[in-house]
C-alpha cells in the first residue's frame, strides 16, 4: 500500500510515462525500464518481449524486437483487401531481407513473420478461454499470456494493459459497483493465470501497478478523482506473501493534499524483482536512473 511514483503529477500521460520509463520526478528517458533490461540481456530470440494488446507500451521501448499481439488466434499480416496472409508475401519479404536488416521498420517486419512461424509451430491457435479466467477482457489477455509461457517460445517479458479504472463518477461502494466488479475481474483473471502457469512458478513473477491511486474522499458524482499513492502487488513463486512497506492510515495529517501519500517508491519494488528474480547483470542505475538501490532499500517482497 501507499506505493507509486513520487512525482506530484495527477495527469495520466505524465504519470504513466514516468512509471514505464523507470524514472523519478525529474528524469528524462525515451526508452522503458523493461525494454532497457531486455535489450541489455537479449538472447536474440524473436519473442523475448511481448505486449498483449494492440500497442507496445513505453515500458518495452528500447528493445527493437518488442512486439504487440492483440490476439494469438488472429495475429497476421495481410495486404490491403486480403483476408489473410498471402504465402508469397512472406516469401517476398524474406527474400528481400534474408538477414536481420539494420532498418528498424524492416527489422520489425522480419520479426513479425518470424513470430507467425513460432506461434504456428507452437499450436497457439486461439483455444477457448477457460471459464476460470472469468469473462472480462483482462482474463482473455491473461489467458493469452499464459499460453505463451506454457508454449516456451522464448518469452522473457510480457505486459498486459487494462484500463477503465478512472472512476470519476458512479464508482460504487466496497460491496458492489464498478470498482468491485473490476477488482473481481482482475482477481479472477490472475487466479486463472497463476493456476495455468503454476508449474513454471520458479520463473514467473507478476507485478501489478497503476500510474496513481484515487482521492480518499468521493466527489459530488459518487466517484473519486485522480489521487497519488496507490497499490503495488507482486505475485509469484518466491514472493513473501502479505503486506509490506509503510502504512500510516488515513487521518488528515497523514494525507498528501487529500490523497494517500507515496511512502514506497515503486522503483524499490521493481529493482528488488530485477535483482532477486531476474539475476540481472544490468546496472540498476541504468534501469532506474538516479535512483539509489540496494539490499538496504528493498521492501522485502521477494525472497
């Protein structure tokens, strides 16, 4: 609890950019912390970094082969007016670029075709989403993430983005309403995901985070506006279960302009995951520029 970025911004774009780049309030980086990590430790595999969705988030920027997959069963490249990939189109691209080309766009095209081959070989043809993942879109995306892990096609980093948490009105109560429904869908999807990949628990760690929390007091529309401190959640084998970090309550003298304050910088948690779970040779200062990290600064989430 009370985790997040120390940047005071309550704007979605600004807060998301900082979080995904691995920065502090005054940092400037185009690439993302996860993209920098994958790039610095790359094995050369085509499916090292995958975003489940229609776009690649900033967190994966910095690794040229990061790719977005909206749907494993329909991932394809098609010429205009065609319903599927023409076999000679893939052959033509490969003939023009038999070796990894230096041009970024051409390289990503080559990677896309290689990914098509890997997915077909692994038999990831869009099996129905099991009921225990729930009916929400986050469950569908987590099912696809689980398929990629179980297929062992070389994935090292996966991202799943799920919006709809900006409850400025009609948020509901702690018993029923939009917020409860979303939390339930997330919990159900994560439970289904973990059950599906449990045999790989020694190499799977999930971090759930958002750009900021919500105001403590509700507004006149029955919702909550942009806040500051939120919640960081870690799931996986070797994770010390329970609640970690500082929590000082919700009294007015504790709040930050009416918000939960940030008492645990999100980089403490991410750096701990990188150090303990990834066994990274990357310098943490490169992943989280200007941030002081080390055993004494960790939160104790990862064993």
